[in-house]
C-alpha cells in the first residue's frame, strides 16, 4: 500500500462508520415515524399490507396444506378411540334435537304467518364464502389470521367470519387472493352485540387474552353469568343473531365473555357476504364510514 | 489472482443468505400449526436470526436488511407497521455494541447475551404497544413467547453456524 492509499483508507474508515451509524439511526427514526403514521391514519398501510400478504399467501397456502393433513390425521385417530362414547352421546343428542326440530317447525310456520300479517321486510340474503386459514402469525400482541380468499372470491372488508359454533371475527383487510381476519380477541376488535335474553345492546371488545369484554352497556343493566351474547346487526355489516359467546364472569373488572369459537384449531371458516358490504365500520368504540 | 465474474456472483449469492434465511424465518413464523395457544407464544425466530448474524457476521446483515425484515414481520403478523422494525433494529444495535465483548467468548455467553437482549426487546415492545393501544396489554403470552424464543436460540444458532461453516467462509 502506498502513502496515498493509506491516507484514503484513514479517512474512509471513519466516514464509513459514520455513514453506517447515520443509516442505523435514520432507520430507527423511520420505523418510529411509520408507527406514528399508522396510529394517526390506521388505513395508511392497508393496501401495502394486503399486497405483501397476497404475495406470501401462495407459499403459506402450500405449506399449510400438509400441516392440515397431519392435524386431521391426528384428529381422526383420537376420534376413532372415542367412537363408542361419542356414539352414545350423539344418540342422546339426536333425540333431544328431534324434539327441538318439532318445536322449530311449529315456530317457523307461525313466524311466517305473522310476517305475512305484518308485511315484514326480511334481512338480505347471505352468501357463504368458504376459506382456509393459511396464516396464524399474530404473536403475543396481535390476534389475526390470514385466509386464502380475497376480493376475487367476493370477500369484502368488514364481513363476518364464522364457523358452525359462532362468530370468529371480521375481515380487516382484503387482498386479491388473501384476506386478514381480525379475531374477536384482538385489541382492535369491536363487535356490536345484544344480550340474547334481555335484548340490551353493547359492544364486545377484545383483550388480547382468552376472554372478551362486554362494554358500552347502559349503566343500570345487569348481566349474569350464562347469558348468551349474539351480534346485534347494528352498523349493518354483521347479520343479527350470530352467536358470539357466553357471559362467564361479572365482577369489579367488568363483564367477561367466553367466546364460542376457539380460534386455535380453525382450519376452514366461512366468510358471510351479507350484501350490505360493511356500510359502517365499528372501531375503537366509535363509528366511522368506510370508503 | 483477480476473481472471475462467476466467482463474484457466487460470493454475492452466498453473502445474501443470512438475510434470505432470516426473511424465510419470518414467513415460517406465519404458518398455522393448529396447536391450541401456539400462535400467541410462537417463538420470534427472526429475532434469533438478527441477533446471531449481528454478532457473527455483521457485514452480511446491514441495518437496512433488518429494517426490511421487521416491516415484513409487521405486515404478516398484523402488528402496527414499524414496531417490529424498531424492535429488531434495537436487537441488532445491542448485539453490535456488545460484539467486541462476545469476541472469543463461549457460546453460552452469547446465549446469555441474547436472553437479556430478547427480554429488553419484548418489554419495550409491550410498553410501546400499550401506549399505542392506550391500555395495559395482557402480557402473559409474551412471557411464554420469550421463554420459547430463548430456548430455541441454540437450535437455530447451531444451524446458522453449520451454514456459516459450509457457505460463508471468509476468503
């Protein structure tokens, strides 16, 4: 190395360290700024997020299929072992359901007759879109899932996602072939509900924990453990009467609701196309119009 | 001897692998395993990758790469955009700052270093998110997530070390 090169490297090394440090701090500031922007304008990154999720969706879809198969096989083995008791239980259940069916038939005809008398406007027809859970990545602080159905399948923002047991959550973002499901347990989840027996309106909010919280009830309302909570249909995005959960604890810390659906084992879910396209978005306890 | 064109392409591709591997870890973290409760406590694989490469080959994991990985993690996990980028950059910064201390020390020391860095990062994430949301977030799952991440560190570190020996020898 001659003198010239040596002197260049003597200057260049600190300059490079300085540039690296500058880049590092710049990136930290950028990350913090992104968070601020996201906080002030929650929809800011929606499209970018949907695009990224869309791009990764085929990979997740491919990888999650064999995993689902293994999971199904394990489940099958367990079922085989418990077949006898299951059978007895189902027989008892069927007998009970047959009685309910008779009652339901009677009520249905009665209901129809009464609706005709009142010229009642029925709720719009609902379409079901079946989707597979291909991503479950929330981590400790967010409760979302990625579904393999997107706008090309008819999924729209705000739609309800259900299983046979009840409401799972709502569609938060939609890409072309994938969408993000915001679970009831997420901190950002707010669902307008009623207490089924008393028809009192409230909002079920996620806590990031196992249970949900029933908030925004009128002050003098009493809820008791065991009360069923169903969607109210207010806001127009969710059909009324979807089962959400059951009141488990009523205490100092508020009213806790145990959800009907355990999201951990979800493989296939149904997105409800209610026809109203999520007219009003409920978020953080306030209403706002979506585009 | 001057390196040929293909030699340089080969080296470039190899040098890209620490970033690519960590990137893949983020995607792996998004796969649904259908184990009850697992998604909430799933280890932060990418954090292990970022710490490891910051300690052993910082030249192959620039801050911009860490930033990108963080943003991808935010997008896929549904967290507020920027939070993981911030956390991962802090992990990298902490690892780089202690790099001279780790030099020549045994693996256990590096692991203990990770325990502290990961704990700090998760507590910071919890604080920031609690401020963003405006209420104190339940953090029990984060505790398990921390435990799993720390427990998985030697496994991933071993794989990274083998990778490094096989493909990333300094020439």
